């Protein structure tokens, strides 16, 4: 049974720009996106790899409360879905959210780890779908204008922590 990943639009768009999207169909993960992420990407090339998970009840209420705190709709819905699905992390490369998260006074959101596109590079490498993690890392950073940003630092730190 595939593992579940909640993914934000920023990461999916980054993978598409770097021509890595097709690898999502070759890993043992179900990519879960929220309705707002579906609207943000709206590209059928991306959506064919994703399962949209609707929000309702407490999940919708949590998402709305995070939006009220200034978190973007997509990121709020991703966090709410991760909590509902009892996942320990989400995949998100949104600069603003990475910064905002540190100032939130919400224990549930703080307990969710934020990983970026480098998680997929790690999986692609382990599955032998790519040979050089750093080549793809540099390409994604460049194509998304993430040089010298929190996104670059977070993804670099993740990859170094994984031994690359």
C-alpha cells in the first residue's frame, strides 16, 4: 500500500519546471493535495499524479483558523490535511510559510515538519530514477528563483542531513 504525502503547489510546480514530474508515478507514494492546491496548479500534467482530498468538519475549521493567522490557503489546507491523516510532515517550498511557521503559536502546526522538493530528489535517487541529486537541486533552485532563500537553505540542509 502506498504511503501518503501531502504536497503544496510550490513543490509540484518546481518539479514540473525541472522535468521531474513523471517520476512521481514511479514512487510508492500517493500524492495528496487540497482543493486550493488543485486550483493553484490546475495543470493536468501535474494533477494526474495527485489525489484531491476535500476538507470538512474539524479539518476545514483548522484550515480556516490558520488562514485567519495569515497562513496562505494552500499551506493552511495542507497542514490541516496532514493533521487529519496523522502525517508527521508535509512537502512545501513556500518561502513565506517557512518564515511564518516559526511565529505561530499553534502546537499542532509546529509538530508538522516541513520538507521541500529535496525529499523527492532523495526518493528519486534511492529508486535510481536520477543519478545526481545536486544537478537537479541546482536546476530547481535556479528555475524557481530560490537562490539565497529559506527554500534553498532548507532543502540543502535536508540533503546534507541525508548524507549527500
